[in-house]
């Protein structure tokens, strides 16, 4: 699909995320979107084994070894006259915070469902996050080349579990070995499925009229009757796609295919061109208005991710900034809302771990700002330094581990490594006021594995993360005298997070509830709003 875009440059941007339950095929779809858009020339061998098992967006050693995505990445490509920023998020639930932060930078999302499983728990949680931010969702039902649920059941599953009106844009002909293609309901055509040769580049599928005789070459009479009956059912019973309802987050257009077999990806790309929204005004405070308008003159954006050591040879540290307004130019001086000023002399555009210098960027773009610990997740950067966009919260960890260093002489190195990774959001870091031990907080065990892997690979430290004598953590606030009294009674259970905020390390949920009852003048917080 090709077109000539007319309008302001920022309006050409489409920034979207891909969300799914683990193993629904999100990473495979990401790769084939890039292939179909002509952004890469060779597949990353997702289905291969060993060293070949990696994709364009999975660049960490642990990602390549396990075949999973554990860090959000950004990939920029052009298609259909538009410029797309694809935000690939971790699928594993242990990295839910990284995914949440990335969704704050997205204007829309593609939800990937396994055709045999429908809506799974992780998908449900991610859609709830999208709903909180009114992010429009486009659905891709994947793995039609395997046995699948009935199409009507899949649509009902979306409607019932996600409270989204599911508007089928296509209707599949069979599944598994019987999968022959999909009916394009808008064009009244049949898109023919043929399994591609291994290593072949994605090509546009053959199309034939749904109502003509030519379709009989691809479907037998029974299959054809079932397909036409299904297409008629979709038109009469299912909701009709309404672009406004989709943009408001109430409706999802549904497409079908097989990412692994490269089928349906071009149709998905075309759908993004047709319906995905561009940059919207971003709620903000401190400036002359209540929103940052993408067409505004002042350059402003917010940091939603920090990544260290993408290039291990240079010990780099890059902040991912989503631009909300203005035309950014290389060499500009920007200020954080706390007054720190930096000259962005080497801004970068991303293609997973590959990068190139960006001479200019517009609202909707994601650029990398190299810095040495100046920028944190949630910072707002602008020319005036007055703007502040909505903050990004930290959530109470569900798993706590004590860091034990094999060589005690490297304690300073451990502190630097743990703080650096905590600033990225890989894990949270707490330091006990009594004893000074480091306690790492995580959502799940895989986060701890990633922490250990990166500490060893990037900092050369042998560290074990043993169970801590605490079960959960809560940020505490209140009047100074009340806080002092509480700390005096719980000295060994008080820690500070990386920002110096006070944290109560509880041995159980019961202890948290008991403390809340006993100390009514103190607030125990499950989340801490990061200053933005």
C-alpha cells in the first residue's frame, strides 16, 4: 500500500504498541510487520533453535537464549506514506511495569490473540491498562494455520471478557490443515492463503471476488457455503465497524491470520494506515494550557523508559522520550521540570538496538537522549522547563530478594549496578536503614533472573539474590512526628527507595493490615507516583 500524505509532518506519525499473552505470537508478528513493510530484508529465525533463535527486537543475551522479550524496544519504519513507531513490549507478566510504561507512549495498540485460546489472563490485564488511557485497540487473531476456536466463539470471548464491541473485518475459511484464507468483508473479496516457502519474503496474497466463480478454485462447495454463511452472519449480527467508537476505545476491528506463515500481515498494516490515530493532545500542567498540542510550537516530551548498556562497549545510558509537541532539532537545549538543563547533541532514532542520529523529530516520535544519569523515567523535557505530563507510578513489588555479593570488596560496584538497573525499571531497589543491605523488588521471578544475568554480563559481578525476610513493601507518608514514631518502632523494617522515599518492609500482608489499623495517621501506599 502506498500513498502520498499531505498535512503537517507530525500528523504523519503513528505510534503503537503490540500487546498479548505470552506465546500468542507477538514477537513473530513484530518481525513480519517489519518484513512486510520493507524495514528489514531477512527474518530473525524466530522458529529456529539455539543461537538462531532471536528477532530484530530481542537484543539481550537472555532474550536470545530463552526466545522471549523481556525489554521494551522501539522500531521506526515507513509504510503507506506514514511513519510508524512500533513499541514492542515484553509479553511475560513479570515485566508488567515495563509494559505499562511503554503503553503511556502509545497512541494505539494491536492486541494479538491465539486463535486456539482466545482472551487469556495477561491480555485482560493489558487491555485494562489500555482502557485507563483510552488507547484504541486493533485485534489480530493469530495462528489460524493451527486448529482454532470457532470464529463466533472468539468474537464472543472478546465481547464478554474485555467489554469491547468486536467488529470482524474478515471471516476465516477453516483453521489448521483446513485453513484456506479469509473473506474481506469490506471489499467482498476472498484472500487466498498459501503457505510460504521457508525464508521467503512476505508477499501480498491473491484476491478473488467472494461472489464469483473463481473462488471455487480454492474452496470446495461445502467450504464455500460455510464461508459465505459466516460472512453473512458477520454482516447481519456482528457490530459494524465505527471509526469513532474505535478511537474512543469502545470497539475493536478484528483481523485474522498467521504471523508465522506471513499471512494477514499486509492487511494488518493497511488497517493501521486506514484507522490508527496519530498524536493526540497530551494532558499536562505548568504551561500556558492544560494539554500539550502536537501542533504546538514548544518542544516537549516525557521519558517513559531508560536503558543502559544497549552497547556494552560504551556503557551507554539512553532515555526513551516520546515527543508530545513541537519540532525537535538536533542540538536543542531542553530542561526537565525540576530545572536540569541538557543539550541534546546526539539524539537517536531506534531500530531495536541499532540506531542512527536524528537531525529532527516531531510529535509522536520516540527519540533516544543519551545522558549520564540525569534523566529518569517520568521526567518531562521541554524548552521552557515548565511543563509536566502525567506521572508514571511505581507499584508495590510482589517478590523481594536480598542481594549478596560474592566479593565484598566490590560493594561500590554492586551499588552502582543495582541503582543503574533500578533507574531503568528492570527492578525496584530498596536499602535498609539499619545494616544498609540492598533488597531488590520485582513482580516475578523472571525479573530477578534478568537482574542477575545483566549484573554478571554488564558489570562483571557475581551476585546471588536470596529470599529476604520480607513479603511485601509499602511507601509510607504522614506527619513528621507520626513517621518518626513509626520508624522508632520498626527500625529494622524501614528502607529507602532509589529516590530516598521511605518504605515499610512488611513480613506479610497481615502485618500491613495490622499496621494500618494501629497507625491510622500514616498512609501505606501500594503505588508511588513518579514525579513527571
